[in-house]
C-alpha cells in the first residue's frame, strides 16, 4: 500500500491532464460470472422465504373477530404467489448481471437487475477477507468471499456463488497483496 501511495504522490506532483478516452473504466471491465449452480441457491432461498411468508399469512385465519378473514388470507396468498412467480422468473436475469473482476490493485463486484450496483475495493484498503458458506450453498458446494475494507460506506462486500477453489484463490491473492502490497 505504501508503494501505491508513493506512486500516487508521484503522479499528483506532475498534475498531468487525464484523457478520459484512454482511462480504463469500470464499465469496460470483463466480469467473471458466478457459478451456474448459484441460480439454484437463489431459487431455493426464494422459495423458502415465500413459503414462510405464506405460512405467516395463514396465521390470520386464527384471528377471531377479523371480518372477511378468509377473503383477506386468500388475497394475501394469491398476491404472495404472484410475487414469488415474478421473483423466480427474474432470478436468471439478475444472475446474469452479477460478476466480479480482478485488476492489479482492486477488485470490482457488480450486481443488481433494475438498479445496477458496482463496488470497487482497492486492495490496499482491505482489512479482512474470509470465506463463508451458508446451509443452502453448502448443499451445492458453493462459497462466498467476504471482503471488509476501510471505507465508511459499503464496509463489507460479499461475492457469492464461488467454488471452493476459486474462493480460496481469491482469498490467497488478496491476502498476498495485503502482506506484500
């Protein structure tokens, strides 16, 4: 990180004008996709969440004195079912928008279908990197890499849907950069 700061200071002392045509822009990066099995993880989690919400809606049937409770519950169940179907249809498109890119001094993660989010983390600002696995992704052998940086905003970025080998390689590269910067 110290050598990077020295390089930045060297450029700051020259104060050259930048040509925006030749700058390597984040929008032009080639993003590596997440594992295809990650769609299955998202489908299972989405189905479980909607089942839980539909079961909670059924609890309204136990509420005594609620007028039209059967009609209200049927309406809620229908609304939740429609929302689940729309959500499940959008999952493949949302998956296609996710990806990450490694560069010499930073890592960029992109996600979001309607509201695209691109987070770039300078490797010299990384404070901690860990590999995680929740129960659904464990069933499919997928891992997530959690990167904690020194920023106030978006202090933690999680890159999901990785194989064990890819997650370990990513962690190793980041850790080596931190140690040898």
